[in-house]
C-alpha cells in the first residue's frame, strides 16, 4: 500500500501521462484542421456549413452595424466629415474594382492591361467584399450562359411565378438568396479554369480574407473608428447590395433597347449606383463591350475611367461597339424575338424553343 501511494503521488507519473495525452489531442486537432484547410490558405469557404455561416455573418453584420451607426450619429448630431469622405471615396473605388476589374477585365476580357494594373483593380474588387475574383467571374460566366433560364445562379424568374409572392421571392433570390446555394458543377469548372489561367487571381483567392480585412480596416487610418464603420462596414453593405440589384432589379424593371432572349433591363438609378452596370440590357446585347452606356444619356462612370486610362496608354485592345453594330444588333435581335413570338415561346423557355 505504501508503494502504491508513492506511485500515485510520484511527480513523474502525474506529469508524463497527462502531457502525453494532451499532445496526442493537439496532434489530432492539427490533423483535423489541416484536412479541412489544406491548400486553401486564407480563402473564403466555398461550400457547406462554413460557407453559409460566413455569408450569414457577411450579410447580418453590416445590416446590424448601419442602424447602430445611424443611431449614434443622430444622438451626437455629428458624423466626422472625414468618415463621410472615406465612405464616398471607398464606395467609388471598390465599386470600380468590381466593374472595371472583376467584371469587364477578368470575366469578359473587355480590355488588356499590365500585370501590375490588373493586380491593382482586382485587389480593389476583392476589398469590395463580393467574394474571391475566380468565384465572382465563374458565377457571372454561368449567368451569361444560362441567363433567365434553368442553370442561371441568380435569375428572379426561373422557378418563380408572376404573382406578388412569386415576384418578391424571385427578387430576394436574385438579390441575396442565391448566395446560400452551392455552386453548380458548371460554375465550379469555370472557377477552376479562371484560377488555372492567372497567378494573380490564385494569389488573391488564396489571401482573400486578409485582403478583405484590410479593406475594412484601412479607412480607420483616416477617420478612426468612424472610418472603419462608415468607410468599411457600411460601405461594403451599400456597394454589395447596389451590385446585386443588377441581378434583381435589372432583370425586372427598366427599359429594353435590345430584344435579347432574356429579361435584362437598363435601369438609370442602378446605373448611377453601380458606376454604369445598370445599363444591363446593353451589356447582355454586347457582353464583351467595355462601355455599357451607349450615348451620353446612359451614365457609365466605369466607361469614363476606362476611356481615360486608354488615352494615357494604361489599357489597350478595348472592345467597343460602333453605332452601326448597335443598329445591326437591334435589328437582328428584333427578328429573333419575332420568330420566338411566332411559335409562342417566351425568353425563359428555351427548352420548348429547342423542341419546336
């Protein structure tokens, strides 16, 4: 018994066994984490519960922050002018990162530029908070392949009827609901192709989370905590929902210069809020064109920036449409629409059209 008591109180016995067990558990935890994050770096989760959780935080966080920030501003009757300036400037700059970078450069190859400038505009797009560049471009490519047809990731029409409830649900799906869905195999293949073709895209993809964090915190260097709130979190909320309104509003409400086989529309308000992306019917008629606004009446800040960059030799091989091409496309699409109407086929029913 005396020997047994010594063993139970022996310092070596007490420390060695627990330490061994603790180390084993640490090793198991490291292996589990490694199996999940292997090869992902600082990439955003792209599927499963982790993705849905990240989307929920991304969506709810700014929506909670905005009323709190407004409440503080009203209570104090003051907002730091530097925070307002940072909000306005970062709204435009990160928005241009999406329009000139993610959309017109990466997705549609509407112009060419140097590797350095390409990295700059794609980094600006990443700080907007709409996801890694390959995922954004891959999803948008799928949208153009199946616009307002089965397979479109964010159509407000597919699977939704024309009742008030169906319209509301379709608008919600196109605005934000689609983000909670898993990417299709088609989109995944586009993402893999885009990543394989660009080392810059791979690097931004793999470091997306710290890049996003830097974009949210950097305004604080100018305006303190108000800069982070207004120029970071609130700005991200405003830019993202303005962009997503192109998916929802611009496939429901607006004008149609071109009778494309989808429901795209030009919407002046959304064009103003998105640096020109709201000229969406024009874009679907000429997907690769760098300038979405046709004529001075159609606001397109991105086109103004790209024209200026071209003038200074910063970009080349800009894809443009001539007035003659516009008129020819109008006539060609009108003829196609008349043929669809002759067989009583709506733009959202391509399978029936193919059968006829």
